[in-house]
C-alpha cells in the first residue's frame, strides 16, 4: 500500500504556446522529415527545448501546423513524433573494423566516426561488438567498452544462458554495414526486416547509451512497462515509456510505475512474432513513433536479445529461456485472498473470517497490511491490538481450517537502538551507505529507516534470521508480501536536512530527518540526459538517493531498478527455508527475472470503472513480462467502491491468476453487499472448481515457459482482429473470459476467434468463431467460454484448495468439430498435481495425467494416461465424471435406424469404463444443448482408463 500521491495533470505540451514562431533552432537541419531524435521528454515545453539547443516543432500532422491541443488530451500525453528533437546534422556514428565472422557470430571493433551531442558527455570509442547466434531462435547483440568494465545487470541475479550453439538453421539473418555501422535482423523465412539500426545514430557515452531501429507502421507492438496505459495493451506510436521504479499508484496513467521491463513483443503481417529484450537496468526512456523505436539508457551497455518466435507464445518461451521460467505457486495461493489496510485488531480479522464462512464465500488467505506492526517495525506485532496470545490463537484457527496468513514486510528498517532488526543490521553492517561511509537514513512508515543492501554478502543471513525469529516466535506466516521495495522513500530529493538524529525507542523526533546531501554527486543526481521520471522529477525523488552505495561500491544510480528484484530473491530464499516448503512472496517492484521468484499485483489502484478496465492490461502485461501469478486489488484500493463495481470486479478477479481483494481502510469484504456476495459465490465457486486446471496451467509455464493469462493473439496470432482486444483474455489454454466492464451494462460484446466456444456456466450453448457476439451478463454473471478441443480438469468446489483437493476429478471435454484436430482427435488436456506446497516440483509425490478424446459418428472415447506411471508415494484423485460438450448423435434415418422418425429422441447413450458398463454411472443427455453429463464413475485413473460413450438407436425405447 502507499500513500496516495496523485500525479498532477501531465504538464504536457500544454505549453506549446507561441513557440510555433520558432520552428527551428538551427535552421534547415531541423528537418521534420525522416527520423527525429528526441531531445527532451514528453512534457518538455518549448522554451526549455530551445534552451537546450534543440529543435522545437510541435507538429501534429503533415501540414506542420501547431496543433498542440491534439493528441494530448487528458493524461495520454503523447504526440506522434518528438516535438523537441536534436538537430538532424548531429547524428553520432561509428565505423566497424577488424570484423571477424564465424559460424557462431560476429566480433568487431567500432570506432567513432562522427561525434555528436557533446552536452551528453564524451563518446566512448572504440567499442566492442559481440554478436552471438546463441540458438536458432535467439540472437544476442552486445556493445561494450573494451577498455573499461561498465555496469551490467549482475549475473548473480540474472544468470545469462549459455549459447546452445546455433546451427545453420537459424531463423534470422544478422547483416551489418561497416561505415557507418548499422545492423539489421531479419527473418530468413520471408526476408522481413525486424530490426534495422542503419541510418539511425548510435550513442555510447558514460551516462547515455542509445540505439534506434526503424519499425514499420503496420507492426503490432506490445510490452514495455510498468505503466498504466488507458490506450490499451497495444503500444501506440507516440508512446514514451520511462523505466525507473517508482512508488506511484497504478491508478496514474502513462507514468513510470513500480517495475521495469524493457521487453517488446512485435507481431508482423501474417502473425509472425519476434521479441526484443534490452538487458539494461539503468534508468531509461523508450520512445516509439510511427517509424522507429529508440532505446535510451543513462548507463550500462547496449545489450540486446532477439527472439524469433515465430509464434507469440514461442517468443515468450524464448524470452523466459533468458530471464528464467515462472515460479510454481503453492496450491493454496490459488485460493481467494482477503486484505485491507486498516484492520484494527485481531478481533476484526476474526470477524472477517467468520463473515466469509457464514456467507459461504471461499476464503483461503488472510493478509495484513502494516497495521499489525509495532510502530511500523518489521518483524514485530503491535502489543495491544495484535497481542501475541490473540495472534497465536487466530493463526492457529486459520491453519486448523486450511487457511493461511500473509503479512506485509517493507525493506526499510526503523532506526531504533534496542530493536533487534535494527541492532542486527548495524552489527552485520548491511545497510546502504553514502560516499562518506555514513549509513543512509530515509523515511517510510517509520519516521526514520535504514535500507538493507541486498548485494551485501551477509544480507541473506540477516534477512532470514529476522524473518525466522518473527515466524517462529511471534507469528507463523505462510508467505510474505514485499511492499514498498522500489524502494519507496518519503524523503523527497529536494528536501535535505542534517544527520539522522539519535532517537530513543520512544523519542522519535524530526520526522523529516532525511540524511545526505542529494546534490553531492551531481553527475548521478543530475545526469546530462534526464529520463522522464514522473514527468520531470529527479531520479532520487521518492526513493533512495542515487548516490548511495551498495556493497562493492555499486551506486544506487546503477542498481535502483533491481532493488526490489534483489530483495525478492533474498526473501524467497528465506521464506523457503523457514516454511520448509514452496515459498510464496508477492512483490510490488519487479524486473525481468522476477517471475522466477515472486507473484506480483498491479499495485495501488482506484475503486472506479477505469481501473477495473485497466487492470486487465496490467495483468496481461505482467504475463508478457514473465510474471504470470498476478492480479489487481479486487474492488479497488483507494476510494469507495460500490456494490455493482465490486460485484463486477470479483466476477473478473475470480478468473485472474492471483485473486485478492484489498482496500484502503474502507471495508469492502465481498459479503458486505448481497449482489457482490452472489457474484463472489458464483465466480469464486467456479474458480475453486477450476483449481486443478489453473494449477496445471502454472505447471506448464513453470516447466516450458509461457503465460497463464494471455491476450487473445497469443493463441490466435493470425487473426489481426485480436491485436487490439484487451477487454477479454484467455485463462490457461482453453478459457476465454469476457467480463462486463461498464457501469449499468448487462451485456457485453465479445469477440470469439476461429473455433467452437462453449459456455462454461451452462455447459452448452456454443458459439462458432470468428465473430463478435453480444452476450447477456447481468450483475453476478461473467461470460466464460471453453474452446472446443480442450479438456478442462475440475474438482468440486470448496472454501479452500485443500477441500477441493480431496474431491474427485471431473472433466469438461469440449469437443472440436470433427476435422478441427488431426485425425479423429477431438479434445485434449492434462492435469498436474502434487502435494501443493513442496519445494520440489515434479517430485515423487507429483503426477501428470493426460487426457485425450476421440470421436466419430456418435461414438466417443476418452483415454487417460498417467505420466510417469503410477507411483506409491502419490494419490491420484478418482475420476468422478465428465461433461462432454458438443456431443451429437448422428440423425437416425432409415438406413441406420429401425425406421424411427428423423432425429428421433429415443436414442440411448451408453457409457463403458474400461470395456464394461459402469454400474454406478449416471448419464444425462441434454439434446438441446448437445451435452452429455456423466457422473458417479468413481474410477481410479492411476493406470489409465478408457471411458466410451455411444449413441445407440438399437436400444429399446424406455
Ligand atoms: C568511417 O568510414 C567513412 C566511410 O568509409 C570514412 O570516410 C571515415 O573516414 C571513417 N572514419 C573513421 C574514423 O574511420
Ligand atoms: C542478409 O545477408 C544474407 C546473406 O548475405 C542475404 O541473403 C540477405 O538477403 C540479407 N538480408 C538483408 C535484410 O539484408
Ligand atoms: C534500413 O534502414 C535504412 C534507413 O532507413 C534503409 O536505407 C535500409 O534500406 C534499411 N535496410 C533494410 C534491409 O531494409
Ligand atoms: C478456422 O480453423 C480451421 C481449422 O483450424 C480452418 O480450417 C479454417 O480455415 C479457419 N477458418 C477461418 C475463418 O480462419
């Protein structure tokens, strides 16, 4: 949670004022044709631009007229092209020499041929170019300084994959020109140029590295974040994405939020996709115009990976080969989570647990925001409201009913001699310091804090010990919520004061005591190129000053964007050790690779309809960034929700990978309003039934990479209609979720890609895509459809995943019309199960069962196969039943029936299990809906089963 810091209206080009009379600062070289290199940032005004010696052309449209009012409405804040750009004669270029080409790549030396922009610092020359054909689908292009090592994302945090040696079958060509140096990456198959730096300048200065590529107008681009983009999931030309982790509520549009993800997914004609990853953690701006994309960072090296797909899901898998595949969440984390900032005491928590139970709404995990702490000290309990004995019995009660508890932990440790976490930190000397060796003191919830240095060799031991002491002696948590880890700091960069005061335990004074002189290292505090942090804020604003030092002298300037990521890695390791199980950590700040360790929620949103809509984009983006275990604060965090909004939100939230309601002091538990409670029972009831499906979807991406919540184009890249859809999404491989997102609406227009789609709720009414359909969905309902061709494993619903886990499996067998799948294969799916919380995935307690259905002419067979074959250490639930959707008996005519009328309803259905009629099987056939419901099977599937069904007109009429 955060304090509410609304960002004022982006000052934007509002100040476009009378600058049209200065069309060019330097005459004819301010050409508006061709690539323009941005000199300012979105939000710069004319006078500031001109004072930098740059060209100011607030043009919008071909006529060159000043149309400053257009394209800048509201917070969108983007124009089509940079309005403030560098004199075009100032292009920096290098020549390539001593080029060495081998079968596995290219090595060359780049020598500066034309210096440019001295105001951003001297150019570094020579540069070393290393191009490596790492795999047939992965190309690695890296530019470094051969003489002096520069900062790079530490290997310890993000180990780079070893090249697995590409063969001659690479999907790409890497071509380059020597003078000036430029390169292209193209797709061999069709010759399409995917990335082309030729003709664009290349910068490599100490505090400014930049690379630009042409991008065709027709490309569909996704990625880059973390930001809230009201324009939707697809990137719009004119988008400047700034990446500098910041504690700013997700309710703010078009501004850098908590995490950094310089990853792009680009879909070209015909649905062929590729990815681009700029591996750099310095502050950066990425500018996308209608003709180019420019990556600019204020440090580090130019390190790019290209992933050739060709499908979007291939791109994601190839990306995750580099950043790491998503962690496997514990089963319990798939249940429903409830949180509120402002739970006053243990009694209130207990009443919330009771409220859910008596309303019959699933509740698996209770959370606590900072309220439980003693004066905002991590690892403590408030002595009065969260007194130890009460807390113990509360946690005992939760655990006895298979429920869990996740508390918040912030990185800042209160400066308070006598407080064990503070004393131990001092003793181990693990806090960040300034250049003079003084510990840095900032302010978060406690009036004065030190920040742990996650690079310190002793920090793991320190953090594990603190968490362990809290877990073992005070409150046995099940997971940890790592908040405020950008890191947030309420000390503002432009405020300074003296040294931290000597504060006694109860004698807190000087709440604005923020130590250190922010102007001391001006090249860090004031780099020559200013990224557009929060539309013009200094880098240190609301965070740890960039001149602070980590172990080994790494500056916060370089490591800021990985502060939260490195905390995540340390925390996950600690939680795994302490709980002796599969760790669950939710982190606000993330970086590429974080998904291998943590879950993520979109952050502090607002209880309004816009935020409900935007939440889908946040969730899909997190999935593209390799963090599938993600969700938004259901019903909205800030502000006051309504019965209708909260009902719509839980209907949607029940189908997001992570499902947690959270609010800022306002009680908005789901049982508080009748319509919300109804919506919750219905949607969460279905979610609980779907836990085996969801868990298996997570297992699939944990093992092979991918997304759990996906944009429609992930599965239907050839259908360009899907490129702009972000009000619907796919959950796992076979569910399409189409929520109502408008106040007062009771219908939703939903797009169905090519395929047969069955209504999940009534197991029936089917829609044939492609096409848009208007679906009825009054409050309490959410349209969800099953894609024909998939088999969805479900179990019976229950309040927690532990209850669900004890029930038999039931399969939704959604048949594809014959011919959709190769041969007679009509549907397939699988289920993965294990103990749910063991550290090891694929351990001895685990199993996978694969399902396959084949159909022909009114006959069908479902086969289950356990892989690997049965093993004594595990127990596979029995198969209880199945719903066959799209079940049709061939119409009876004189040829194959005994003279019955055409389409006779007297056809009998029989079900055999392993070749024999099953004595307890109850069969229900719904002719109108084309479904067959079989229950009562109670059949073990350890060894594989065959369930057959057939339409049989020779049975006597009953
Ligand atoms: C770069 O290449 C161009 C064209 O070949 C040449 O004119 C120029 O002298 C070269 N510059 C350097 C520094 O090698
Ligand atoms: C790259 O070079 C290869 C081999 O010389 C050539 O076949 C291909 O057409 C070139 N591609 C581009 C985009 O220049
Ligand atoms: C790359 O871009 C340059 C400049 O825009 C252009 O001249 C060149 O033809 C492009 N290369 C390819 C292979 O498309
Ligand atoms: C839909 O998919 C089927 C099977 O994959 C294919 O044969 C058909 O051409 C597709 N139809 C459209 C409209 O794309």
